[in-house]
């Protein structure tokens, strides 16, 4: 029986033990990353389209970079991030509680994560998505990573609407935080397959903590970050689980009386079941509360401190 150790790029240089099973779920298999590049390109194309619709010179004589024509930016006073106006973002599908609840435009829960408030906002988010997403997709494949990206972004939109109902919100950072949450849960549920796991856990917690802390500054929608992180964290337990080390070799052993090692240990089963229950209950409850028009600030008097109250972007 042989085992090797290789650097796992998802957790900052920790090592995961891998066997010679050759099945598709083992960490030594690397997928070709194509979904994340498509996501990045799609966000850029959509931003260009939004700027075309915005057409600042047609509405104002105080545009920035006028040489870009109808793609020029709104003034710094209207948008310091070099982008379109808030009205254009709302028209193109920004997250707006009133439109979702009163006009039943639920599609905004998804479209908002493909819009950005400006060039600075876009570049920051896409750099982070590419940096984290490339490596995750190479390790786990496009289906699982794509599911986490979209569903966690949707979760972030739900939580944002439940707390911030007097402003619009755009950005991919809820989905980005979902990827971070999935990285953390993947480390926890596959704990026994990692070396240097303590260091990896501390590094991830510091990264998440710092980013959530920055989310309390204007004009960031930290509730979208929190919702996306929680969604990705729970989904990671379900989608990023690995079999126990060397389970297959034990399973095909021909030695009489040998004990067959189960594919997943008891702790992994418990975490999967618990995460499934919490995710389904939380997701359904959030949707019900949202379309009932509830404002969770009425039940949590201090929660408003977790995010800046007036904003038009997520990160």
C-alpha cells in the first residue's frame, strides 16, 4: 500500500494524503477549469452591456472618461467606483426588496450577483473569484463548484433582502463568500485526510473573519456576505466530502476475516445529515419570510451593526 503527499492549493499549502485508488473523488485528480473563466468573462460582458444601457453622456454632461462615448462613467459624486447610475443598475436587475416582494420579481435574487457597481468593484470581485474558484474547480469539478457558487449567491440575496430593504445591492461577493464557506466545511468534513490541518483552519478563519469585518464598512452589504458564506458552508458538507483514506483498498481486500472499512466515517455522516437539515430549513424559511415581506431587524435589534445600512454594492 502506497501513499503520497501533495500540496493542496485550497488550504494555503496544507498537505492531504492521497492513495492510489484512481477514482474521480480522490484529491490527486485535477479537473480542467473552464466554468470559472466563463463566469469571469460573463461578468465582464454584462458590465459592458450595463454601461452601454447607462449611456451617461445622453443624460448628463458631468461624465468621466467622456472619450468612451456612451460607455463613459457617472461622476464621482454619483458613483465613486467608476460605473453606471443606481437607476440603471436597478433597471438591469439589481437586488431591490420592494421589486421582489411587491412586484414578485424574484429573478432579481439571481441577476443581482451578475451586476457590479463599477470597474473597481468588478475587478476586485473577479480577481477573488478567479483566485479561489480556479483551484476549487480543478479539485472538485464544475458541477459541484458551480452549484455552490450559484446557490450560495442566492442565499446571500435572501438574507440581504431580509435585513436591508431601503437600498439596492449588486455584486458577486455573496457567491465568492460561498466558495470560502465551502472551503472551510470541506476542511472540516475531510479532517482526517489533511496534514497541517490546524494551520489551514486558522488561516481560513482569519481570512473569513477579516473579510466579514471589512464588510461592516460603507458601502458594503455584509448580510449578502454572511448569507453566501453560510450557504456555501452548509453545501460544502454535502458536495465536497471525500471517502476515508484507503477505504477502497480495504474494501477489495482478499484476506480472510479482514474488516472492510466504510467509505465514510460516522462523523462525516452526521455532518452531512445535520447540514442537509439546516440548509433546507433555513433556505425554505428564508424564502417564506422574504415573500411575506418580513423585516428581520424587528426581531434582532443589534443585527443592523453587522452591515452598513445604505449601500449599492456587495463588496
